[in-house]
C-alpha cells in the first residue's frame, strides 16, 4: 500500500500544511473545555460576570482560530488527495495502454474499470482521511488524556482502563472486515462486467428478446454484491454501538466517582464538567479511528488491486537489439527504406512460426512470404488461426517459436511505435470512438489534410454516405458509433487504416457487413491506392480473394495449401471443398 505514496510527492507542500493546520485546530479544541471549566468555577459559581464575558469572548476567538485551522486543513488535504487520485488514475490508465493483448486477456474489462474508478476513489478518500482524521483523532486522544490527568489522576485511571479494551475491540472488527472488503471489490468487478456486456450488446439482447434473462443475470450479480457488502458493513456498524456503549459506561463511572470527589471538595464542579468533555472527546475520537481503520482495510484491498495492475509488466517490450542508426525509421507518416533492407518496404515473412495461447497450439510451423506490393489472402474455417496469424505482424501477440520479419527485420527488434505506424489493421469488430467522423478517420493521422482524408474515405466507399449526412464529416458519432450501420462502421474503419498509408495493410474480414457491389468497389480502389503496400486479406468468401497473388488455406493452425486461385482449384481438395460449398449456397440463395 505504501508503494503508492510516491503519487503524493508532487503535493508534499499541501500534505505537510494540512497536518500542521490540523494541529492548530486540535490545540484550540483541547483548550475549550478548560475555558468552560473556568467560566463555571470562576464565573458562574463566583458570580463574576466580567470573567464570564471575558472568557466567553476568548472562547469565541479560540473557536475562530480552530475553524481557520480546520478549514485550511480541509482545503490542503483535499488538494493533495485529489491530485494524488488524478495522478494515480492517469498512471494506471497509461500503464494499461502498454499492455499486449495477452495482458489485457488476463484482466476482465469490468475489473479494470472498477480499479480505475472505485478502487482509486477508495485510495483518494483514504489519503484525505490520512491527512485530516488520522492526525486529528490520535492527537485529540493523546491531548485529552494529558488534560484529564491534569484535572484528576484518579478519574483519569478510569479512562486509561477503558482505552485498551476499545483498541482490542477495534482490532477484532478490522481483522474480521478485511477479507470481506476484498470480496466486495471482486463482486463489484462482476457487476461491472455484466453491466458492460449488457450495454455493449443491448441491441442483440433486444433483437433476441433476452431482456428477462439479462435482468436475471444482472440481478444475481447485483444481489451477490449486495449480500457480501451487507456482511462487510454489518461488522462496520458494530463499531458504533459497541463504542457508544463503552462511552456511556465510562461517563457514568466518571460521574459516579467524580460526584463523590466534588462533594468531598477534591475537585471543582467545573473541572468535572471539563473532565467529562475530555472523556467524550477521547471515546468519540476512538470511534472515528474505528471508522478510519475500516477505511484503511478497504483502501488496503484497493491498493493491492491497483498494484496488481501496475506491477504487471507488458509481455511485449519495444525492441532494443537493433541500434538506432540501423533501425528502420519513419517520419511524419511517410515511408523511408530501411538501411537493413533497402527496397523491401512492406515485405513480411514468417519463418517456422508457432503460437500458443493458454497452453494450446493455435498456429504450428507457419512459413509464409509476402513481398512488397503483393496481395495475400488467408482462407480457412472459423478457429483455423487466421486472425492469430496476422496479429503477430504488428506484435499484438508474440510468436511462441520462430520469427516474424517485417522489412527483413525481426519484429521483436523494432520499436513498437515505429512498427505499428507502418502496419494498419482493420479488426473483425469495427470499433469507433465518440466524436466526429473526421476524428475517427484521422485517428491514426490527426494532422492529415481534408483532401487526404477524403481520398481514403472514397477508397473505402464511405465518402458517398458520409456526404449525405447533415453535417458530413463533422457528424458526431455516439459511443462505438451506434448511429451507423455495421457496413458504414466497417467502411470508416477501412478509411482510417488507409489514411495511415501503411506499408502493410491487414483487413481481417473487414467487409463482411457490406454488399458484394460495395466490396468489389473497395477492392478496385485498394488495387490502385495500395499498389505499393502489402495487403493481407482475411475473408470468408472466395470471390473476395480470387485475384490475390497468393492464397494460403489454413486448417487447425497449419497451412494446408497455398497458391493462386487457379492453382488451388487444380491441386487443393481443401480449397475445392470451400469453393463448391459456397457455390451451392449462392445457387440456393439466388435460385
């Protein structure tokens, strides 16, 4: 937990001023009962009105100084805590951005959201309490006990006997609550996960009339969270009544023995009143410490969950084995030949590549060569490893064995930013962001000109439908582009990739939601616009890949056939099977 204290360093001035101002407030609060005692003994009982007025005015001044100290402490502690939470949230978010796909697969999205929100809020709240209440309560306890001893040693012994019992009770409650708070955050992860899935797929839920099932699923997760939270807070709520009982019992004991001392003339009535005030302060502060320790338990759980993410090292690190003078370079989105591989911009090679995911072989013994400007197609049944293969090129995953080379250089030796600026990929799922269509197309090249943007959109067959929208390229999109059709989102995703002017373009089944005529138009535009780029095309329809320079047929993670369409039709039974199966479906569809 204390490993996160470094995020408080930039706000050390505020973190120091807050406790100092709290010391001022505590000193003023400890002075008040003494002044009250003086008013009772030297003013009321002595009939000295002047003393009452003078001391009363002094009490007001003391209260004002205490208020200034408390307000200043609140101001600086809030500034430090909010800054701490902001920086911690930013670093956690930035660290997540460095994760590979494999790292991201380790943490569920709902869990990451909880850690970025709820867990950091817990830490922020704890820091503010640390700078305020963790200073105030202990100082009030220590100061009140000292002041109590100055009034009556015998009565103070009653207080001393009570404090250890209360600490034992607090320790038991905290020890019992810690594992429950850990479980509460895990349950909250599951609630967020179900909620995120439902909101992302709400249209599917409605289309299949599964709202009742989703309500039941959410209800179960929500009730599991509620049950666990109630168990945790049931222990927390025991804190107040137990400490309240001890408080009242101690006050009764003080009044009982103190009353005899007042009658016997051992202490003054005003001192007894002041003593009771100090007892109340001590026990109330112990109650506050109990609540703070519960907050400490929750913060400790949250800190462990945050550290789990921060301590997770990206399993894909940027290349360092090639010297800066020899590493391929790219300037402002324009290609420059690599000194290592002059004239090979866009060349991709797989050398005996295997890939394991969760212990299972996804790809085995892949050997593949794509030369600059070639169009390479990957064909195969679902689960044959096509997507896994192309994701190895920009190092979204790393090969388990063998080498993947881009421009003749092992991808492990490339600077990741440099490598990925040369490789554009259109994933199976078209992900768009909130903002305008212009923002989404220019996502990879924010400084692209309008002319360049429109050329990319026209090649992706997106310009026509965009210009028909009321605001054209300035049309605002909802989250994930919900106000566009599937085909429109795919075309914008393709335009986004084309605008990068990549050396390697990967289209992962990215035209599945467009009609055959639009797909043909996109293919023709790609032949012209991307003639100097190497294109990897994953498609379900053979009609989409017939003109490829080389078609690789995958089955169970292995290349079982390769060649042109004509060659495969003549020599590959796998390819023939796929071709004739699709032909029968088309014949049945169109009669």
